[in-house]
DNA sequence: GTCTATACTAGGATAGAC
DNA sequence: GTCTATCCTAGTATAGAC
């Protein structure tokens, strides 16, 4: 009797790929390594992801989901308080940075690995950062900021700075100070 | 008659390598491409740089010289005014970001490409960022900041944030706002 | 039918020999 | 500057287990 196709195959492959891409970077990981780590055959991998580029984009899509999840968690922790939500978003993001093996924002890293603006991975990252900016802007506006775009930009700088600095200098660098910094900036931008 | 060894050989090779590494990233560039671009033979390249890793570190060393040059230029523009020097450093750095082909801090990009903490390129980047922090700290102290380390950390976040955000979103992102942001932070941290 | 495993192509990598 | 050795890459095709 014919076996049914395993619906979890795609996720299982993606799990293995994500872990390797996160740890070592994209170019340093070969398809064979993903096969070895994921416990699936080459045939199956190429059925689910016809090319490495598509696998990379699927990985980035998964990474990018952390951002809306962050927004939701902030909403849950400070319902009806957009200013506090902004501070919570930064705080939660900084928490994720404190780990010893933190390598920086995976999307930013992928962007660095694929400089070609036409590359699907590159385009995906640009689009995600544009979306993130719009989200911060909307939240800043609801928080009653005088200049929502200006506040969103400043928080973007803090966020991206914490990610980059934390990747290199770790918890002993500037990253842990980002939360208090963001709070001060938010307070200053939303005071009557 | 034997030709004299060209003393500019090393620089010429390094010029070609730097341009390629800057444009495409390290892993995307092969030694043969550097040979083709630099107009030198393979044996000459490997005489000057016995391995690709050493060539990469030489590239990073050259990149890292931009930082002390920035400090010197700021000193030249605002002699005897450390607070203004801090602002100038950020301003000059942001200027370099505004170009359309900006790919982000080369050191940060290299750090992302070589996650292994033992890799010479990785170690070099960590050391450079540590040095940068110390420099900012010293300047913040001379500027009379209440908490020089805190100011240095905040400026580090703005600097790294501008670099990362500018690489992805370019001049239409948050990077151009970094200079005014830094000025506000410096003013707030150094007022009597 | 579904999957793993292997062989294979065509090319590019670092590095070294000459 | 050329030529070679060794290895790894993405991707395709095939063989065979269940």
C-alpha cells in the first residue's frame, strides 16, 4: 500500500535549514548539509524547494514573522497604551539579543550576503524593513507623537543599532542600554 | 635583466580585493577574480597573502582606518570642542551612508559572513568595535558628559543603527535622521 | 506512490607546483 | 602565468527500499 506524503516534510526541512542558516550564514551552508541535518532525501528537498534561493526566502519569511509576533505581544502586555507598546517592543527585541550566540538580525545578515538588489532574498529584506517602519510609524501616531515618522525613525535606529552592536559586542556592549534609551526617546516625543 | 619587485604590488592587489569584497561580499569573491581584476599572477598574490583569510583581514584593517580618520577630521573641524567633535563624527559617518550603493559597515558585514568566533576576521571586527567604544567613551568624558559610558553607548546605537538601516532602506530610511538625533542626545547628556 | 540514497554533471573554490 | 590536485557547490537523474 502506498504511503501517504508526510505533511510535515516541508517544515522539517525548513527547521533544519533555518538552524544552519542562523548559525553559519547562507553561503556557508550547502544543500547537502541541510539534507544530512534534516533527515530527508535530496529529491524531496528539491520537490519542496526547487532552488536554494527559494529555501532562503522561506527561511527569511519565517524569521520575519518574529516582528508581528513582537507587536502582538506588546499589545497583549500594554493594551490601549501605544506608547508603552513601543517601549515593550524594543524591550522584547533587546531581550532576544542578550543570548551569547546572538548573530544579529538574520534579515540584515542575509541582506549583507546578497548584495544584488534583484536577488529575491535582498528584495524580501528591503520589503520587510519597509513594513516594519510603517508599523512603527502607525504605533507612534497612535501614541500621540508630535512627529510620528521622526519617532519611528529614532526607534528604528535604536533597534537596528542594538541588533548590530549586540551581534558584535554582545551583552557587554551597547545593546542592553537600548531599552532605557528607547523609553527616554518615547517619553520625550510624546509629552504634551 | 631581472625586474625589480614592484613595491606597490601589495597595495594593488589589496585595492582590487577591497573593491570586490566591498561590492559583493567576501564569500562571493574568488581568488581568481581578484587576480583577474588586479592584474597580477597567482603566485604573486599568494606570496603577498598566503591565504584568503589573511587577505580578508588586510581588507578589514584598511576599512577600520576610516574610524581614526573620522576622529581626526572631527578634531580638525572642531578643535577643543569634544561635544561638537562627537556630533561631527556621527555627521561624517552618516554622510558616507547616503550614497545609493551603500552596503553597510564592511566590518559588520564581514562579521556576519564569519560567525566562527575564532576566525581572524571575526576577531578583528570584535576588537575594532571594542576600540571604537573606548574612543567614544574618552571623547564623551572630555565633553563633560555626566555618564560618558552611557553617552558612548547611545551614540554607538545610533551609529550602528544608521549603518544597518541605511544599508537596507537607503537615504529614504532612518539613517539621515541620525545626525540630528545624535546632536540632541549629546546636548541632553552634556548640559550642566 | 513516497521516500532515501547514490551517481553524475558542470563549474568554481583554495591552494600549491612549476 | 599555467597547470594541477583536491574539494565543494547547485542541481538532475536514477536505483531501489518500503
